[in-house]
C-alpha cells in the first residue's frame, strides 16, 4: 500500500486503452495478420501517403529538437481555420490539450463539469490536478447542455464538452452549443472537444473556430489521430483567444510535438482526398454495421463519429462476455464497462471486409 503522492492521485483509475494486436495474438494464440482491430477509433486506411513522404524528408533532421513553436504547422492551421497563429496551441495528441487545460485553469479543490458517458480523459485530467468533478447525467446517452450550464457553481473553472461524444457517438447542433456558450459565465473555460469533427456530414459542420472570436473563454480542441490517420504520432491542437492560449503555452512542454508529427500533420492537413476517402468509407461502414445490428435486434446509439455503441445483452456481464467471445475469434473491440456501460461495446468502423469479419464474429458470439 503506497503512501506516496497526494490522495487524489492515488484515487485515479488508470485509463484502459484498446488491446494491441500483438497482445491479443499472444494471449489467444492467433496469427497477428488475421486479427481485426476495431477498438480505438483509428483510421482504417492508416497513415496518409502524403504524411509518409513528409516524415521521410523530416527524418534526417531528427538529431535536432523539434520547432518548439511549431511555426509551419501553426501557419498551416492558421490558414485553414482563419485564426492568427498565436491563437493556436499544439498538443501531444489532443489528450495533451485536455490535460494542459486542466493544469492551466484548475487548482486543487476547484470544480470541472463534464457529462456522464463522456470521454474518460476528462475525469483523469480533473483528478490529476485534484479538481472536483461535477458529472452531469446524460440524456439519451448524450450531453444535457442545459443541465450542464445549471451545474456550473461558484468554484467551477472548466467545462468539457465532447462533440461528437466518445464513446456514445452523440452530436449536438450549432444552435444548442451556442445557446450553451451564452449561458456559461465568462470566467469559466469551455473546452469543446471535436476529435471527430471531420467525420460529420456537411450539413452538420459548423465553424466552431469562428466562435472563438466571440467567446474569450472558449477552447476548441481538434486532433490528427482520427480522420487524419496519425494516432501513433500524437498531434492535436487547440484554438483559443491569445490570453487563454498564452496560459496554455506556459503549461505545455516546450517540445511536446515531435518533428515527424509536425511534418506529417502539415501534409495530412492539405490531403483533402485522404479525408474524403475516409469520410466516404465511414459513412458506408456505418450503414453496414447498423444494418447488422438491426438484423440482430440489437439496440445501438445513432453515431456521428467513426464508431458505434451497441448493446450486446441485457445483463451486466454481457459486454465482457461478448467481448471475450470476439477476442477468441481475433476481433478486438472496446468494452465500455469502465464508462458505466457494462451491457455495451463500442465498435470502430473499419474497412468493409473488417466490418464484415466483425459482424460474422458477433453472430457467433451471440449464438
Ligand atoms: C480520441 C479522442 C481524443 C484524443 O485523441 P488524441 O489521440 O489524444 O488526439 C480526444 N477526445 C475524444 C472525445 C476522443 O475520442
């Protein structure tokens, strides 16, 4: 029994990542090549060719530290989102942005508001600074923004909003988000986590970056891990007004985004064809999965991301049981009991063949 460190650190439940392919191959005596991983909302097309070429070029400079200020990547993001470069904070994945926000804006004992069934890192970031979590019950597995605004108390410094949300896939439209922003007190930071934004259909897209001009307490968080296919490199970014950006940059490690990641992200940002291909595959794969769930009579939460949450049974052992049956067949998905959803599994949308392999394995697992 350790007595090192503060109580609030000892109380943290470690993040449970998706099982790596090599680990499942070892544990279940399977051939790695036969394993389908639909567990971590990764891009099934992998790294864009444009990013691979950019990394090959950047590799010869790895003896030097990366550009601490990320000049070129910020310039590219600045042009893309029509904000000044000094409104951008780069992160080692957007996970880093979520952590930086907690460290920059929340002291021990102050409160952070986020939704039930929202991204696990909000709890971790809050606990890591000794913050007090105010977890607002979800409605239909999504954020109840009116209740979240009402939950903000005098000690609240930060609110996390995931849109679309992970692991449930729910989405909140522009009007509702803006009504929420108008209700939040000016001294409370809102981190709008849009990790899956690029997967939204055009009619759901809105320029959240432009809201940053209007709301000095808004931090828009984005990532290259999902639609851009660069999860292993760890690069994300935030857009916020200069006062907030300046504070986040003081907390940020100077070299938090490595040289290869910066080069790859610039290339990916300009690779419109890669994003389009991914969005198209995702839309088709979503239909493929939900058609199977409907055929099997399984409840699912309509999703706006690159994954679907599906209820695989009506007892609290169901998620773990079906997950194990899938693993034995070489299919890795994500159990979400740690989110308080023990009857559900989260399935990342893969290539058509991967989705089909999953569906066949699911049928056997349920039989
Ligand atoms: C995946 C994810 C992130 C973080 O991903 P990074 O790889 O750290 O950029 C952030 N928020 C949500 C909701 C996610 O699902």
